[in-house]
C-alpha cells in the first residue's frame, strides 16, 4: 500500500492528468484536494480525449473512489455539467465523494473575478475567471458557503441570508449586478438536491481507506509556482498546490504521505501573466507551442513557452519534497534546433539558485543556460529507457544531475501507453 502525491513542479499543465490516469490504474482512491475548475486535466484513452476540470482523473475506473476534498472550491453547476458530459460519453459507473467542508463557488465569485481583472488593467493576473480567488477569499473571510450547506435547504437559505448583504455591498461598490437570496436559492437548492448523494465527510472516508491499507493517489492541480505562498505572488492562484498542502486540504495526517512525484514538462509553460525567465518569444517557442499543442484546456489561451528551468524544479522539490520526477511531453522536443536547460539565475551580477520573493527581483533574473545536444528521432514508440537516443538519455541524466531526483517516468506521447517506466513508484 502507498499514499502518493502527484504535484505540478512548474506553472501547471505539466501532464498531471495523464500521470494520475496512468498511476490510477493501481489506485483504490483518487483525491483532488485543492483548486477547482481552474484546472484542466487532459486524458487520452485510446482515441478518446477527456478534459477534466473539477472531477478527479480516476473517474474512468469503476473500482476507484474519487474524492473532492475539503480544500477544493466547487462550482456545483459546472461539476454537474462535467458529470453529465461524462455520462453522455458512457462513463456512468463511477464513485464520487464530495467533502461537506469544500466551499461552493457562487455566481458573484465569477462576477468579482472578472471585475477585479478588469480593474487591474495591465496588472491583471490572467485568471481563468472561474471565481477561484473570490471564493477562497470568502473562505478566509469566514463568509463562504460550503457543500454541507448547499445540500441542506435550510442551511443554504441561512448561509445566503448571512453572506449576501456583505457580497451585495461589494458588488454595488464595483458597479456590478446584485443578487437576492430568493434568486440564488431557487437555482442552487436544485444543484444541492442533485449533488446530495455524493456529499459526505471525506476526511473520515480517507481515514477508513488508510486503515484498510488502500492505495491512495492525490491528484495535484495547478503547479508549485502558482502557490499562493511560494509562487510568483501575486501572479498565482489562491490556494497551495504543494504536497505540504495535501494533509490540511484533505483532512489526513501528514505522516500518511509516503511519496511525492513531481510532474515536470521537458520544457516550461505558463498561462496568464507574471515573470517567466526562460520564456522563448521566438521561432523555437513557436515550434514547441505547435508541437506540444500548448493552448489552455480551460481558456484556450496560447500558453507561453520556454526552456526547462531547473531552478524552478529544484524550488518545487524543496517546498514539496519531490522524491521522483515524471518527465512529460519529451517527444515534443524532437527536432528543436537549439536546446538549453536553465541551471541557475544571474541577479545583480551574482549567481543564485532559488526564486527571489519580489516580482522586481524575479523579473531581473537572467537564466544561466547549458546547451544540450539535440535529436531528430521520433521517440513516441520508445517503451524502455535503453531504446531512447543517446541525446535524450543525456537530457534526462542532466536533469537528474542538477536536481538529484530520479526521473522515474518518461512520457513520450499523450496516450496512456506512451510511457516509459524506470521505477515503479506506486506499489500495490
Ligand atoms: P495537467 O493540467 O497537468 O493535467 O496538463 P494538461 O492536460 O493541461 O496539459 C498537458 C497536455 O499535454 C495535454 O494536452 C496532454 O494530453 C498532453 N500530454 C501529456 N503527456 C504528453 C506527452 O508525453 N507527449 C505529448 N505530446 N503530449 C502529452
Ligand atoms: P492545471 O491543474 C495552468 C493560472 C491562471 C492564472 C493564475 C490564477 O490544469 O495545471 P485562477 O483562475 O486560479 O485564479 O488563475 O493561475 N492557473 C493555471 N495555469 N494550469 C492550471 O491548472 C491553472 N490553474 C490556474 O492561468 O495565471
Ligand atoms: Mg491543465
């Protein structure tokens, strides 16, 4: 048995969905513990492509219990639509459990997300506009509405009566539409009715699974550099996507986490605004973007693309305790004309190996690169390490050398089977 955390080691979209689906074949339970439908996890099963946002990537396996834990923010309408779309595609035999302590994304959260972005103008974060930040703000402000309230009409009404006068003041101040208790209640009470069968104390459920020696996979969302505390603040999301946040966000004790896999793209991408030292605004960046289909799953925005930045990966290693790396989208680098890896930054003439706290300093960091030999071979058919070209092995071993983390998985295509396993990190 093991409890394994999958964590994004960059700015999100590293391929966590694929890894969760792949490792999930051995899981009894798959848990999403933070974020909401700002996530977009793509899974390719045969020719079928699925893009999950709120629902965990274990949903395709009828033996897996899928948990949305307390640290999540859930848009009930979006979650129900996602479930209905899955059902329409034949995914009907699933097990879903939603924490009664998870917070509910309300329509005014989305309105406020959009309005704050508009007011920030050129300083906008580039959020997904799903209401994530305003929902977490209400949680911290103790005026949030939780799933336990949503599924109980009396509690929902009371929560709305307490919260809406405050939210309406804020909405009015920003020149936005206000809401009545009645109009939100009339709509949301129905979502509550539909979701009630899934809502429970998921911390209790997870403890029972731990006691039963189940294999539990914690599916990360977002990436370490988007962490509210440790990321490139304020260009971050409003929760912590680190392994350290898993216990508090799922209601298990920290001692139960056995292993952390850092998901690492073979290059770097970022959606939204904020500093990005290895960004490539050139032909190389365009080549990688097109080969990797680097367009957002949620917002369809073109992703910003850059060389692999090992300062970022080492930082993620430190804050999450990454034990293994899964190197993703490795096939995308085939044919790239010039290949580099960033192994440090230069700031004010000094070499540094960490992420400075202020935006001012971080935007002044210049990457220190090593140049890597390139390759032109198609590697999508490789299924073992030995069959990779020497230049690919060199790339992988350079990552291992500079991070001191074993690259235990290598992904050479989006499909489940397009994977090279060097060490089994999730034992049954
Ligand atoms: P996540 O948010 O971390 O789950 O990642 P996304 O799903 O947002 O983005 C990763 C994208 O890369 C998806 O379109 C995947 O289907 C795709 N993908 C994952 N692994 C590989 C790979 O090894 N090679 C290629 N070419 N695509 C991959
Ligand atoms: P997955 O799980 C990439 C980014 C947004 C924006 C910032 C804040 O697919 O890796 P938010 O809507 O969360 O307030 O936006 O965070 N962001 C992501 N970028 N992948 C994600 O999730 C992301 N979730 C949020 O683009 O820059
Ligand atoms: Mg994504």
